[in-house]
C-alpha cells in the first residue's frame, strides 16, 4: 500500500515540492518549539520508558531525552546538525521523502521517535511500515508535534486539519501502515505555550 492510495487526492501535496535536501541544506541549530514543549517531549519519553537502542527519525542537533537511551541512532537530512547531536552514537543522512526505506535490518531497535517532523512526510504510511519492520516486538513509535512548522514543506492535509484533528491524522498513518497495535494520542498539559501532542503505538 502507498500512502497516497489511502488518503484523498492532494493530501500529500506541498506548496514547495522542490527537493528537501536543498531546503534543509543550511544548518538550523535552533529549537523549533519552546522550553516547556521541549521538556514535555522529554517527559513523554521518560514516562513511556523509551530507551535501549533507539532510532530518532528526521533528527537534528538535539533529541530531547531527559534520560539518554543506551544507544541513539539519529537519522536526518543535515549532516552538520546530526554531527552536533551530543546523544547520537550513529548518524545517518537520509531523505525519507525521496526514499522511505530505512537502511537497517529487521528488528534493529527497541523504540523509534519522531519529534516535530511527522507533518513533513509525503509517504508516511510507507515510512511507518518501515518503522514496524525495524522495531523489535513491543517496540514503540512515538510521534510528537506542536503547531509550528515550515508551511511550505508541510503536507496539505496537515495544514488544512485543525489542531485537535491532527492526532487522528497520525493515527490514520499507523492504521494504514499495519504492524502496530491501536495508537494512543494525548495533549501534554504542561506545554502551556507551544502546545504539544503525542501519538504512539507499539509494534503488534
């Protein structure tokens, strides 16, 4: 199944369809959400017990863990940002919108996280299916996001959804991908400036 086949026509279109590697070429060593939202991401990971061997999808120079995992693989699109990530043990340069295949063997990771980036995926169902493949049994994919984004690079379906409906969008990605149990969504109450939502599911 392809992600485009499971959603309305135009859902994954973007205002700027140019190659993402060009857009993300300049390093952006900044926080994309405020301090409370950053803390809420770390608290979410801690509460869920995200640890062991972890893959950080669409990663950057910071991964927001309050308790570092035993081994963190950071996969992103800017080498300078990945190199600056102090928690990363391994750094992989990859554009998931160009190729959703993950360069890892089956059952390579205990958990996978994706912070403030799920709104940019043009082939999310394929990416989520790949995540299910590389997760070990019971491992979780945890997606967190706020209301900030680069609007020219976020997909149309995300931009047109109201904020409270976006968890349902991510849940639909999980359900279409298969390989996961029922997804769960919530809004973090401690993020009172930039809001923070989380949707996660465990490998079935």
